[in-house]
C-alpha cells in the first residue's frame, strides 16, 4: 500500500511462526471455552523496526481508490499462467476518497469554507451526498467513501456566492493511470 518515497523507507521485516506470549497461550483453550471443535491454527509474529525519532515528510494524500477482485489469469504460451495487470470483470470499488484545496485568486488558502458534494437522485433531483465538510487552515478538504458518479462540488464562504464545480468520480482498470481525484477550487475574491 506504500507509495513513492515511502517504499524506500521500509527495513527488512522479521517474521516467525511462534506461539504468542500473552493471555492466550494455547489457541485450543479459546475454542474449548466456546465449547466448539478444536481448530488448527498458526500464529505469525511480525516484528517491525521503528525509529521513533525519524520524521518523514511527504505530500498529503488527497485521493485514494481501492478495488477488490481476482486478477485476470491466462495461460502462458509455454505452460503455466500469466497474471495480467487488470482485475476480472465484476471487480468492486471498496472506497473512494477524494479531496482538494480551496484558494482565492492570489493562491491564498481559504480556511473554514463549507464544501459539499451534490449528486442526482434517480428522478434527476439534486441530493447532497455525505456530510458538509469545512476546509482546514491550509484550505484542504477531504471526502471519504464517495461512490463513483457525476457530482457538483459546492464551495460556500460567508458573504460570497457559492462556487459550483462539476466533477466526475471514476476508477479505471488496474495498470491504467489513476484518474484525477484531487479537485482544487479557486474562489473569486
């Protein structure tokens, strides 16, 4: 799940199959307490080296799309299988997170602007999708768990007319360029 520069910061991870230390020393005790049949289990212990003094600075992630489904597998020319970089038909989008920044014409971030998403119902009537959010001190906003579709992003500031920006939330196949899910907004001030 790590992207960009963060990939280079991970140290080798030590793993071992072991009996866990703690309250539950024997997994069969758990199943016995539930008056259930004993089940086979394996405990995998993963140890990560963390430098608590290390400071990592990276750009804020304003957009994320997670897709779930099996990859397309096809027979290789000389036996075996080849896994292609796309998912089989019927994949699902788990969550889409999108965000952006609200700034004035001079490029100054606008804090405490109200930002909301408006979609359309089946009958074509507008409907707000999710809660209204406020921009932070740096003018940033984020919406989580947004379904794919067409929306209008509405930005409101006290004493100003609302700014409406049409946007499309879409997710392509794996291996395709990531669609734009970060939407900056300029407010005429």
